[in-house]
């Protein structure tokens, strides 16, 4: 699962669409429960992730998940740059 840490669902959806992530392959990291429900998920911090209304709780959950080795990769990206490893785009 790919979790998109952004300030809003619309921003997460735009990132997912830009990177051709299919529905069901990603979720908006809207609160800490989403992280707990998706152990070992890859997390993408996109533009303005700092403005997420649940940032404090999400950051705590991310730290706990990292310490417990229950988190996939944690990548900070510019929302519309890069290809997430897809060549030729």
C-alpha cells in the first residue's frame, strides 16, 4: 500500500493520478489510524504535508512505526516531479 501524506485528499489524489497509482493502491494519510491499518506501507510526503490537520498524531505514529520496523519506505517528494522509479517518463 502507498500512503500519501499531504494536506488534503485532493492533493493526495492529484499525486496518485500523476504517478499513475490505481485506486486501491494508495490512501491519503489523513490520520494516524490509516498508518496503523496499513503496516509496512510506503509513505510519500508530498508538497505541503506539514499542513495536514492531524500532523502531530501522524508524526508520532510514523516515529513509532519506524522504531518497531512496521513501516516501508518514507520518501519526501515534490508532488509533481520525479517518476517514483518508472523509467521513460
